[in-house]
C-alpha cells in the first residue's frame, strides 16, 4: 500500500481516500442532507456544479495534496452498503521538527447520532499517527460548538487553550478552542 491509499475500518465503517468510482455515493451523501440543524451545519447544499468530471478533478487534487503532504483527505463510508457518511481530513501545519497537523471532520446530518463521527475520527487519528507520521494533531473548534467538543473528547483529545482572534469567519476574527492529541499520549 503506498502512502496515499491509507485506510482503516471497523465492522461498520471504512475511512479511506476518495476514488473516482465513489462519485455516486459521494454525491448521494451530499444531496440527501437535511436542512440545517444548527449554525455549524450547512444543511442542504447546491451540488449542481459537482459533475463526475468535477469530482474526478477533486480526487486528483486530493492525491496531489497528499503527495505534497499539505493535506490528507478521507471519505467515510458505511461498510454494509457503501453509503458516504462524511469526510475527515488532516492539514499539515508544520513538519521539520514538529510533525504537527490539524484535523477537520464532517458527518452528513442525515447520519448524526449514530456514532459515526467518533468512530471515523478515531480511525483517522490512527492513520495520522501510524501512517502519516504526525506527532501532534490539533482540532480548532468554535467556542459554542458543543457537539464538536464532545466528539474530540471522546477520541481522547484534551483541551489545551483558547486562541483569541484565531480564525477569520463571517467577516470577523473569532476565538477558537484548541484540543490536542499527541502520538505519545494515545
């Protein structure tokens, strides 16, 4: 297995890079989303520009980003039927003496409350530490995103700090909670 095809699975899900043949499952996951459930849930999305050609280019971009070690993007699929449940990704923040990354994740809202997010992020963290050689993974979370805080705590991440004016969102600089997990504290 080359370094760009890492995957992990449980008896319910598999976390792996997207492949061009995933288009129909990927598109179905997005088009079957429910209306927004809260401020951090985009709800239904306009997917009209997301053709199979566009998706093929997206997969190629993900492979290039992985090859350059800038980002590693994984799809989350249910094993029993191949349904696309969401995405998890790692952005490389620094290497050279750090091996530091940031995790991001989303589960399509029609699949919430089934434990898929926790299961997928836990699997992806194994890929990050064991295969991608990250030493430190951070999650950057809006102060009021309680569901995300619960998820990262369930996968063993610990609160480290609140970074003031950390990310520019909705035309303003906002504070974010920083949760962290390191390879040696797994």
